[in-house]
């Protein structure tokens, strides 16, 4: 395969309780049907609040199964809980083995690796990092094997949380480790990635679109498919809009297209939560 087309969606936050968010997912599904990429990747937060509402997992599974092309999935903090952190307040819903197993039972994957168009694609469960769970050590061991098997191919890494804001040694990182990969697991991951030809890090989580390079690595923050977060709750870092990201990979190069599906609307989550639920 000399060319591989991939669409990244993220932070779909699906739940029966928010019809406007589901409508945005439906518009993205229509766009995928019209363009037929080789693969879709959801980089996490498939659900709105699975740790408190496990039925969100079933709803998200049904909608993803209806997508017209194959979809690889990664868990987000709204799917399995958040990373413990050494700085800042602890997460209200820390990741647990039980929540991880629920996600695996529903979607059959939390990490993956495949090759296409001369590239090595790797997806990891970023919520395990710094968790201290046995599955964190297992994932690091698995990741080391995948990186070793890349054999010089350019690597594209997909995960839910961005590695950092602007630089690996950002002073702000310790205070915002809920937002990015928390130390010390971040340092271990970054050290492992230095051994390969890493070209792309694609993440979500922030609900803001961003595209920048650090060294030779391009960092893409996919926006949420479902909704935006108002400035009163989150400062502006990138571009606050809903949408998706389309990639075209060819041997030793790739292109990125930032877009939104026709009919998607910038749902403000605070407004959506105030809307009364639909009744059938």
C-alpha cells in the first residue's frame, strides 16, 4: 500500500442524555461514509461519563459499530478514569483495573500496532501511565517490543492525552499534569520514543485544535467531535471548535487536513447540560 488515509476523531462523549452531541457524531459518520478513509481512529473519551454511567459504553459501542469503515479505539479519562498525579489535586475518578476491564469487554482493545504505507502506527492507553496498576507495566513492556520492531520505519503515535504543552520540560507541566501525560511516566515514555523515528504524535483530550512541531515531531491535537468548553471553564490554548483530522500517509511523508464535517455545530457543553433530556 503506497498511500494510507486515516481520519482521527476524538472526545465524542457519547451518551443518550445529550442529543446535540450525538447529532455531531452522526454528521461525522456521514462524512466518513462520503469520504471512505482506510481507517478511523478514536483517540479517547468515546463516552461522556462511563465510570458513573456504564450504559454510556453500550451506547458508544453501538454508534461506533455503525461507522461505515473500520475504527480503532483508545480509552480516555471519561471512559476508564484519570491518571493519578504527583502534582495538583488527585482526579475525582482515578483509573481502576475494573473500569479498564469494562472498556476492554466492550471494545476489545486499549492499545494497538499496525503498519501501512511504510509507517508504523502505535496506539497506547495513556490513562494507565503513572497509575501503578500491573497493566501499566505490561503496556510499557508491550510498547518496548513494538518500538523495537519498527526497524527504522517512521512512527505515528496515537494517545488520548498530549505529551506536553510546548516542550518536554515545560515548567507549567507539573501544575497541569491532569491535562498532559503526568511525570514521572512521561519521562519514561519520552525516553523510549527517542529510540525510534517518531514523526507524529496525535492526541485529543483538550477539546481544542492545535498543530505544532517540536523538533522533527509534529504534534496534532484533535478537537472534540461532540462539544466545546467555554472560556470560563478552560483557557484558550488552540482553536475551540468541533471537528476532526484527516491524514494522508505515504512512505516517509504525511499530510494533515483540519476540517469539520458538514452540519457539525459548536455545541457549548454548559448550554447542552442545561437542556432538558428528550423523551420518547
